[in-house]
């Protein structure tokens, strides 16, 4: 089968479109014929070899995908023919097929396409965990979501609105602001505008680019506000006293730290949102699997509009 394989750490040139052996499921596992694959920034960080976590070489990248169960091992929770989305695979998902432990596979609602299914795993789990596990969001509070037009941002907007929060979102340029308005945010802000955060006092801030925004977050956060760091692309200089005057809480989070019971509960909650129609994954750019390097460039560029997906 065809797959993307990383044989050395480095830039996008290390993403090799090649032939690899098709895997087979073992006990408690399923073989999924993949129809769509989600691209996440962490996929890029991992193949550079500079991330806090390294995958032994060679490896097939990716964790998010959707497809049809082709074969099931003994004791598997799914049967051939069922539609599933996955968040994590035994050998990566940038491929035509992947073996998945059933604890990392979830039924794909009939109302969602495979491309939408590939947009669930990391974006919706990250947004849910940031809002409710790390951020302790409470109905009626105001949440500021930086980068609200990207995959995680769109998921966070939908989850926050469904939970009864007032949502302020940021994006780049008039097109980004217009896109946020289609999502139903209370206020859509252009992060390219000067002083775009002035006048805000959010109870909770979901921060996608802490190295750029954290100092301003500390300035505008409400008394006893919470800031959850979802992403950062480098260090920054910060005065810790900014946290003291308002008793602020700054907390980082990573899906790698989520336990299996937490994951199961989170996806069960998401299932209710998909069933009600409150949650609807947004798909942005699409690339053939062979063009994974182009997709990685796109996911790191500004101006995202939903999830970037690869098509096997």
C-alpha cells in the first residue's frame, strides 16, 4: 500500500511517498481502509525532531483519520463495514490503511463525511480538554479563543457556544473575521489590527500561540481568570508579576497526557454534540496523500479556515 514515511528527521523533504507493507490487525485491533486523514501542526513538529517527544525512525506520521473497518481482530469492538474515525494508530495514519486499537476508534456519525471525521480527533479533543478539563469553563463566562478559524479554534468555538459561553474569537484579516461570524461568535476580532484586544476582560483564554500572545493575555484577563496554553512556537520574555495582581492561573495542556478513561468520556460527550447538530467539523484545504509536504506547509501558515485533510 502507499504511505508517507519519515526515515530521517528534518524539513518537509523527509516526507517520502512510498510503498510499504499492508498491516494486519491483532486481538482488540481493527484494520481501517482510510478515506480521509487529518493534518495537525504536531505532525510537523514531530518530523523535525525538535519536539519534546520523538518517534523512533522510520515511521508513518499522523493520528487523525476516518474510514471503513476492513478487518477486525479477536475481541475488537467494531465489525467490517462500520464507519469510524480514529485518534491514534499502531503505525500512523498517513497511509491507505491503518491498524487501530479499538480504544482509539469511535463510530463516525452518519451525518458526517469521512473528511469531517478526519477533523475530529486532535482538534475537538484538544478544544474540549482545554475548555472543560484545563480551563474549567462555566456557562455564562466569556472565553477568548485565539486563532479561532483553525481546526482547534473552530472546534473550541462550537463547544463553547454549545456550553453557553460568550465567545470572542480572533483571526487574520477581513476574510478571517467574516469566517468567524459564520460560526456565530459574539465578537470576531482581526488580530492584525492594532490594539485589537483592548476593552476585553475574558474569564478564560484559549491560547494557540503563547510565544506571541501570552503577555497580552495576562494584561487583559479578568480577575482570577484562566489561560490555557494549547500551542507555542518558541520562548518569550515574561514578567511573572503580571499573574499576581489578578490571581491568574496559567496552565498548559497536551493530549499526550490524557488517560484512556478521560479519552472515552470526552469522545462520548462529543458524540452527543454531533448527534444534536451542535458540533460540525469544518474542513478547509484538501491535498492528495502524495502532497503531504504541501499540506504541512499549509497547516503552519496563517489564515487557516478549518481542518486540512489528506485524501489517500
